[in-house]
C-alpha cells in the first residue's frame, strides 16, 4: 500500500497576518496602534514635503548651501576637481575589477553592460537620488555640466582602468593617494581653506579627518598593546584623554585657547585646527575599535606566524592586523559616519561657514525673516547628511558580504 504525500497549502495573506501580526489580543492592539502611528507620521511627512513645505528658501540659497561664499569666478575649479576625482576613482575601480576577473572573484564580470549599470544604480541609488534632487532645484546649466562631466570622467576612468597593464597599477594607486591633496591645494590656491563653506567644507573636513585618523588609530591600538612601557603609557594616555573629553569642548579649545599657547600670527587656520581635533578625537575611538579586533583573534594566529619564522612586524602586519581590521569593519564605518555628521559642530564651535551654520543663518535673510522656515532648511540639511551616511553604510555592508564578515 502506497501513501501519497501532499504538499502543504501555501499560506494565504490572512494566515500570514494572523500568525505574525494578530496572534493574540496584545499583538493585535500593538499592530493597530503601530499602524496608526506610522500612517500618521507618513501622511504628515508627505504633506509637508509635497504640499505645505515652502522650498523656495532652498532654491534661493542652494549655491550657498553647497559651496558657501566660494567666489563665482573660481567655481570652475570645483567642477574640475570633481571630474579629476571621479576619473581617478574610475581608474582604481577598473583596476580592482581587472584583478577580480583574473582571480575569478568578480560577481559582475559575466553581466551585460545594462546589467552592470543596473548594479551601479542599485548600489548608489541614494547618492543618485540626492544628485537628481539638487539638479531639480537649480536654474542654471553649470551644475548639470559639472555632474555630467564627473559621470563621464568616472566612466572613462572605469573603462580605461580595466584595460591598464599591471605595470601601471602602482602608479595609479600612488596617484589616487596624491590626488586628494593635489585637489585641495588646487582649490586653496584660489580660495583659502577658511573661506570655504557649505557642504563642500563638511565633506572636506570629513575626508581629510578620515584619511588621517585611520593610521593614527591603528598605531595607537598597536601601541597600547606594546610590551614597551613608554609606548604603552603614551598610547593609553592619548586614547583615554581624547575619549574622555567632549568633542564640542575640544573644538572650542582649539578655536579660543590655542592663541594663549601659540605666538600671534603663527597659529594654524580654523579649518586646520578643526581637522586636527577631528583626527585626534576619532583616532582615539578608532584605536579602541582596532584593539577590540586584535583581541578577537586567537593567539594561535600569531604563534603560527612565529613558528614559520616570520618576524613580529610581519606577523602583525601580514597576519594579525588584516584579520582584525576585517572583523571590525562595521564598527569602523560607524565611527566614520559619526565623524561625517560631527563636522557640523565645527560651525557652531569655531564659526566655520559649514552646512549647519548656513542652515541657521539663511532663515534670517530679508525675504525669509520671520516666516518660520527653519523646518524646511533643517529637513533639507538632514536629507543631505542621511544620503552621505546611508551610502557609506551600504558600501560597508557590501564590503562585509564580500569579505565574509561574520561567517566562518
């Protein structure tokens, strides 16, 4: 006698709702209340964005929000800098793709051109959405030309980079490291750092501090684990000092108190002071993150390296440190995202004309004074920071999946 196994009937929507949202009376009440709250919030947000919001204050001050008081005659330098940065970034992306194809680890090598473009859109849709929003608020052709030139330069760099011979790869890597400093010097040659403003200043503060704080944090973490007492005490003192002091207070001290210790006329500018504070502050937190990654590794890793005859330096930088940094990618990126958002404190503590400071000042302009337009300005600024932070978070998650973080 044979028995026939019947497939279980697919769960209907009603079954799913009862199982997940209305399992009992308490779940039902929580579901209804939550739905009412979420619906109200979404309705009010949509009404504010599409109906009641007065976005003319953003349209009138869009250039001020983006680049501050950067002179109009020098704005082409900003466009050229964006195109060059996009070109070099495309070169590096092309080289990485070429090596992934050679190693057989590329996940897009077999895709068509349309599929690859779709993959890029899926990866960077928050940034693309933000660019489209900004372009929709412009009334001149300059921003469109700038964005189009940057995209074209990035595409050319990507295509050329994927075909560069291996001998040129070190040159491109060196160029990628030098390019940010060269572009900053190119812009500062026309307009000094302290005269920069808007989102451009926030991004510059964040990128410069990120580049500097990472090696500082790694060295401080290694120093805190050093067997040399002097190195360990200095590293520990630095970490605990800057982790225990509020960032806003450190920025105020750099802006006000530095003049009491440095001769007049020889003190660095406010932007340089802000970068130093952000670097030291974030470097201390980064050191503890890296130290946590180092402690997460079993001692057998280092012992195996020493058994192979490797020096302590090679064991650290070729075996231990790469694994430690891989394990703490989420915490590192979270700290860098926090740094990006903390750049707004430089405006209030040091008087820099960055995005947060501008958002407070433009509501006092003659045409908008007394009209209570601060919610519109704050919402727009918050959206810009969310786009940058969310894009960084998505790329971090992609890197985690690629490196297998959290999987054994």
